[in-house]
């Protein structure tokens, strides 16, 4: 222990951070993606009313948000449609019921999970769809199928992103290999995804730096998707921006499974581009998010902090919170003991 | 605008950050100060039960926290004692009712506000008190009186800190002068205080770097006291630690006026020193903080984000929240218009 102490007292690491912006100016390359419906739908099985989805859509337009994610393109062979809300599948007619032909500056996206999407069938040619962007979500072991999904979506005419989930669990050598493979695809944006809300600012710095190294060489951009398990979603999002990420995910009121996401009202208040407007987001919160809190729960609480600190999937915390228990020590003991 | 755009797109600032720690080791110089009662008392006029204060005290001991702040030493000439709870004054007999002779490793502190403390009379010689540390809180224009308060406390035998409030409003030239004056005093620690929860990580980097430059030359340490108006209290606290601050303020469950403080459960989960224990803090939350939430409210909400973004005192947001209104756009309009 004394060695450790003297090491820590003496050791100083120096790091050079190349900053990508200043406070008074803004970076026009930064794009904001709203995933309120998609990430929030994980709480209520995509059971939002059309009014709610339409309110989010109109808010995004008025707020100058760049992309809105309508939901997932889940396989109807794996998931029975009648058991889930429409936004788990994003049928073209359901999307059009909300957005019409979407003659706006807002682009629309869907998320397609590797191994859980019948992408050949369910993702239409771009000419037949109002969707602009297909985001392929994958764990590192699913990269080969994700690469095929990117090719499929790209060839059909879509913009594409690759969202590599649970980055905090991926070994560095595997991550290097994955990023090398992805750099050789047609994907436009590679996302750093902190699925467990376990990354600290220094992790964000290191990872964005690494992602950028691969992406920039192949003309791609980097995105950030953060969770709030340790109250770091917003902090890590701006850290990633400062380091050079240019796509950011946010949700209105931080709506999202478990501890939730980077709140749109915080990130829009931070960004300096005058095309962004905060007030429509506040209006949406008071009219639609506040009432929703009577039906479903999300946001930081102690169990999420515990799983985040331990770099674990929050599912045990989500289950615990669902029981309305406040036995935090019991939860802590069970997680520490691996029960 | 096009100039601004090209500037922002091209401009790259490079900064060298000298890091003061690694992930696997720990820094024994880091001290954690619990200010649950003091900052939380601003919500309920210090109306905590003795049981609650005793629970926090025992939690701090079990958790390995270094200091616990009992409350303020407010002037009884300015504030009528019968109108406030005991912890606004921290009479020696009231403190001893909780801690006895405090034969523990936990040190005790009180906060003394410049111009609102009769420090000559009300701060006893250390030999007559169980208090170990006097923290002088001051705005920049009160520095002369704060310097006298530090001398008074130091001469009486106490450790001292200087908490320079509302740092986000202080002009750089004035801050330099203040830090130069403080460096010449006997104070042990100079605190960076983000009273409005308006600082971003880059501000923290710049300010801690500046504070350290003055403090290290005179053998002093730097502390950080953060507020959660923009969900950045914890993030900014660890940023300050990484930059070299060694005293951190935290409160159990983030209890504190308005958006609250850096949560003790997060910072103890982050620090690697094995003397710290998370479980007693979780136990205190479930037994004492959860019930308290039925009586008083604190924590992040939209109005605090708005005042934080605008670098304003949160008093308008606190008043708004007290009315249980969700008219966020009305609040935003009034703050923007300066009503």
C-alpha cells in the first residue's frame, strides 16, 4: 500500500488535448439527434400516443434539432407486433401518420439492432421512405452482421451510423480491430455509446481520441450517446464535443430507460449555433414530459449510480426500481456479492 | 457570421493538462468534507432533528469522511435565534449534544459568512471547542473582512479555509488580486465555489489551474464546492480533483439548496482510497434522506438549468419551484426579459 501511495503521490501524467471549439463561436459540423421516442420507448414498450410523438416531432423542428429518431426497426419474426407499440417497428405508414412527407429541415432516423432486424425486408429503399438515416446498433461480437447492415442501408440510399454499444466493456485490442473494420465501410458516423453510464471524462477523452484517429483517416465523423447513471450524461456529451465528436444524442427531459439520457434542454442551452432554440423544448417538457412522469419513471437514482460505478448493465437496477424499494444497501450487497 | 464560422471551424486550441492521479492508485491528499447539514439547512432554515444530524455524523465516521460541517456561525445580532434552527449558529453546547467530545477521526467544521458573523465573540478559542476547521465564506468585495476572519480563526487555533463564492461572476483581474491577497494569509485551503452551478469543465480546468498557481507558491491547497444546476456538480468535482484540487465538498443524496450539491454516494464511489466506505452512505440515504424528501425538495430541475446557463443566482428558480409551477416557458421568458 505504501508503494501505491508513493506512486500515486508522485506520478503525473501529461496529456495534450487538442480542443475543437471556443466558447464564443460555434461549430457548424455539430448535429443534434433527438432519440426521445426510441430510448424512451424502452421504458413503456413504445406505448406513446400519436399526440406525444407528434409533439416531439414538432418540437424538434422548432428547436432546430437536426435528426429525430422515430424508433426501432425490430424483427416481426422475433417480436410479435401486437405485443409492442408501433415505434418498435416504425412501419412506413405509422411514421407517415406523424410526419406526412416530412417536408422540413428535420431528418428522420430509425435504429436497427444487429441480429434483431430483418433489414433486407423491413428497411425499404430510400425512395420509398421518409426515413433519412439508419443507425445500426451492435455489440462488438456482432460487427460482421453490422457491417452487412450498413452496406444494405447505404446501398438503399440512406445515411448511416454505427452505434457500438457497451464500449466500456470492449477490450482495447478488439476495439482497435472493430474501428479498423468499420473505417473500411460506407458508414458516415461511428458512435461512442456509454450504455452503462460508467465512463468518466478521462475515458471519454481517451475513447473519442481513439475513435477519431480511425474515423478521420477515412472521412467519417464521431458521435456520442451517453447515459446518466452517474449524473455524467451531459458532462460526458460536452466532453466528447470538446474532443471533436460532432454528432450528439439527447432526449427531451432526459427521457430514457433507467437513469435516462443527456437532456436536450441542457445541450441546446450549451450549443452556440443560433439555429438551435431552447424555448420549444421547455414548452414540450411542460406540456408533455411533466404529465408523462405520472405514468413512467426515469432519471438518476442510487441503484443506477451503483451499477454505473461497477460498469454493469443497469438491468438489475431497473428491476429494483420497478419494485419501488428503497433498500439501497440490500441492492448494493446483492450486486457486490454477485447474487 | 461566415467569419465566425470559419474561425470556429479552423481554430484549434491546444492545452496541456498536467494530471494529478491515475485510475488504479489514489491520492492520500484528497479530503472529503460533508456539508449535508450546512448546505441542506438552507432549504429548511436548519430545522433538522437531532436524530438526523446525529445520523449524518455517524455516517461520516463510518464512511471515512474527513470533515463534517455542522452549520453556520451566524450573527445573533442579525438573525434572531428563535427564528432559526440551531445549525445556523452552532452553539458549542448544541454541537456537543450531537458529537460529545468527538473522540473520532472525523474533524468538524463550521462556516462563517463575511459580514454576517460576530467572529470575535462567537468563535471560541479552539481549546474551548470541538470544532476543528473554520470555513470563511466571502464574496470578492468582502475579501478584507474575510482576511481578518481568517487571522482571527487561525490565531484561535483552527484550521481554516476561504470559500470565495460566486467565482463565475468575478472578473479575472479581481480574481488574480484576491488570490494574491489570500495567498499571503494563514489560510490552509482556498475553495473554488461554483455558487450558480454555471461552470463547465473547461472553466473548472482554467480556474483550478489559476487557483493552484497562487496557492502552491504559498503552500496552500485548493478545494471545490460545486452545485448541480446543470447536472455538472459531480463532473466538475472530479474534474477539479484531476486538475489537482484536494478538498472536495459533497452532501449525502446531493442534499442542498436548489439543485443541490455533489452527491456523497457518487464521489465516494469514485475515490479509490480504501479508507472510504460507500455502504454507510447508502444506509443513511435509505433511512434518513428518502423520508426527508417528503418534507423538503431539492435536486436538478429545468429552472435551475436556465439560471445556471445564464450564470445567475438561482433564487428566482428556487422561488419558482416553491410555487409548484411547471410553467417553464413563463419562467424562461421572465428570466430572459429580466422581469
